[in-house]
């Protein structure tokens, strides 16, 4: 096993010594191509189009779901059902007990037991 390792090390040393030179024109072409790709990506990344934004949300399906949820939220916000408290009253009223009374919660747990 040790002889195989020494032989392998010797072969690797020969390969390192006999390494072919990297052609200069190939290195320049690789660097030029890499720079062109980098510039194209940075230029595209700077200006996001509507298509890119829609793709990030999930396409037309995601946008239509977002629009439907937003419309439902606005509708519920402006014409809330009668069993829900009016959110504007919370900003106007300064009483802390108003919230508890408005929701008709069972407040017996707050009373002291004798």
C-alpha cells in the first residue's frame, strides 16, 4: 500500500511538472464572456419589469387571488356585518371597558370569588 502511494505521488508530481500552458487567447475570451454575462445580469436586475414582479407573486393566478382578497378586505372594512364592532369606535372611544362590553364576553372570571 505504501509503495502504491509513493508511485501515485510520483505520478502526480510528474503531471504537475508537465502541465501545459493555458493559452492566453482562451483566457481573454473566457474573461470577456464572463464580463458580458455579468453586465447583462446587472442591467436586467436593475430594472424589474411587471412580468418579473408578477412571476414573483405567482403569475396571473397569484395576482387575481391578491386582487380578490384585497377587494374582500375593503368591502368588509367599509360595510362590516352588524355583529362585528365598528373599528372606528375604538379610535374615538377612550374607555377600556368598551371593548369587553361590545363583544358580549363572559366577564365572570374577572370577578373576585368570595
